[in-house]
């Protein structure tokens, strides 16, 4: 199991319940794929530096995750398919 940091931006033009449901879906997905979410932060709505898919604002989320490669690959595949996610970034943390 490796440690990863995952950041994703959800569209702000949706209802707040839909935004939270989208974020919770991806948090639950890690657990369903036998990963562990060590930390989960909602950073709130922020103005984007430049428009993405005609969106000017987005809700930012950051997760610290322990998972294997297959879990992360499946997470990456599913988050790419979700139209409500504007951008995402997965970074593997250095081993200590």
C-alpha cells in the first residue's frame, strides 16, 4: 500500500447536496476498492484561475489515501468519467 494525495474540483453550478454527494461518492469509492482514506478535507468554493468547461468557480476537495496501484487506477478511471468533476490530481507521496 502506498500513500497518495488526491485533489479534485467539483462544479459549483450544481446544488450543494449534489456537490456533497459527488464528493462522498469518490470518498466511498476508495473504501470500496480496499483503500483507506486517512484524511478528507472540503476546502470550499473558490474562484478558478481560468474558466474550465465554462465554469468560473468550483468546490475543492483533498484526500490523503493509502491504497494499492489497482485501486488508484480504477479511481482515476471513474473520476475521469464523471462530468461533474472539472479537474483532479493524484500524487504519490514519498515513502518515509
